[in-house]
C-alpha cells in the first residue's frame, strides 16, 4: 500500500506569488510607463532647477556645499517620495475599490500579504530608479560624480519601500479617495519640507531638529549626501536602521488594514 505523499509546507512568502504579481505589474507598466516616468522625474527636476537657480543666485554655499550640490542630493528624496507614497495611495485605492483587481488576484493562490509586499517592492524598485534623475541633472550642472553614488538606487529603494507600504496602509484606511488630501497636506508635505532637502535642519529650533530625526526622508537625504560626498559608516548604519524600521512598521499596519478590507 502506497502512503500519500504529504504536501510540502507552504511558506509565508511564495516566490511564485510575488512573480505572478510582478508579471502583471510589468505588463501594465509597458502601457503607461511614459506618463508615470514623466511625472515622477520631471516634477522633482523642476524643484531642483527652480530652487537651484533661484536660491542658488542668492546663497552660494549651504552646509559646506555649493547650493546646487546640496539641493541636487536632497531632491533625490523628493523624487522617491513622489514616486512611492503617491503610487501606494492612489494606485492601490483605485485597484481595490474601482477596478477590483485585488479580488481577482486573491482568487488565485496569492494571499493578501503577498499582494501588498509585491506591490510595495515593485513601487520601491521604480522609486530607486526615478530617484537618480535629480542626481543626474545635478551632475550636469556641476555636481562631481562619486563612486558612492552607485548606492543611491538602493537608498531610494529602501526609502521607497517604506513609503510605498505607508501609501498602501493609508489607502486601506481612508473612507474615500478625496481623503488623501488630508494625508498629503498634513503628513507628506511637512515631511517633504523638513527633511534637509532645501535647507539644513541645523538652523531649526531644537524641538524641530529632534522631530526631523523621526522623518524617514531626512535619513534618505543624509544617506544620499554621504554617498555623494563621503560615507560615514556609523551614522549611515543608523540611517539605514531607521528606514528599515519605518518599512517594518508601515508594512505591518499596511498588511493588517488590507486584510481587513479585502477579507470578509
């Protein structure tokens, strides 16, 4: 008598599930890549050119760097934010509520946490690439290339992962798509302004400096600047740890909220 062979235990994350979601994402991206890339790259580049030539004509050196260098490395975080948090919020909300794409995905051997992780990883991969655009523009305007800049896509990926998961979490939290206005105005805009992108946080009040340390974008900016001007191992480990913690926290709450939304 032949005994039945037990099925192998399933893992919490199946690579085949992630690959399936990514295959769908790549197929869709081929159709709209131009418009997505345009908006994700051009807007931060406009910030770079406007502030670089505007304030740059009044302030030549900031934080020990030429202002165009200071700004060019800082705006990388802005490009990452725009291409990750907004995609996590709006794209995820539309697919869940209007297109019902996730209902179709969950009808296959894919779980909610795998959908969330695959979506976030895809958004983060794009953010890591888009974040390099302002840096390339800054190089064209005088920023000296450095070997450490090869780390910038990885910094953008890690930062984008946290903000993609944050966006997915918010997309499952808000009652309507109009509610994103509160998040953009009350959360993302302050993070964007107080990250050391346009001016060093050293000149802020001590309380504001302390709060800036909790800002994931600040850690992204610091990592990009160190990659461009000189790596500081101990400080950079702290910045990486902060970004990893941010991704873990937003991932935990994002998965929980999406499960509550998608699983009755």
